[in-house]
């Protein structure tokens, strides 16, 4: 994913509307690209921060954003593990059926 694509995806990411593999590429890119991380931070501030400014709480944007990025990666990984687990289960059942048939 290049910078243009990544920045195009920022709004979708903040609304949690990216699909798994796109979200993973997105997170990988912002972690390795300061420019896009900066852009994401600004957009995050605009979408999240402004609505909370009236509460006057200290907003640790960098930390919140990191947590959001981590959550995305964890969710994508879990989905992959689930798929791998199902595949393993299916092949086990299949071999039981095949062995049982002989
Ligand atoms: Zn970039």
C-alpha cells in the first residue's frame, strides 16, 4: 500500500470500515511511514478530539491511536487463526471419515 492509498483509507479506518487484509496493510504502512502516521494522527484528532475538547480531559492521542492500531492487528490475526483452526478441524474430520471408510 502506498501513501496515497493509505491516506485515502484513513477515514475508513477511523470508522472501522476497512476489511481485514486492507486494515493490516494500512497499519503496517502507518507504522513504517511518518508522513501517513502524522496524517492519521491529525484526522484522529479531528474526528475524536474535537468532540471531547469540551470535557477538557487530557487526551493522549498518540497512545489511543497506538491502541487502536494494535487492536486492528490483533483482530486480523485472530481471524486468520480462526480460519487456520477451522481448516485443521476440517482436515481431521475428513481423515477420520476416510480412515473409517476403509
Ligand atoms: Zn505513507
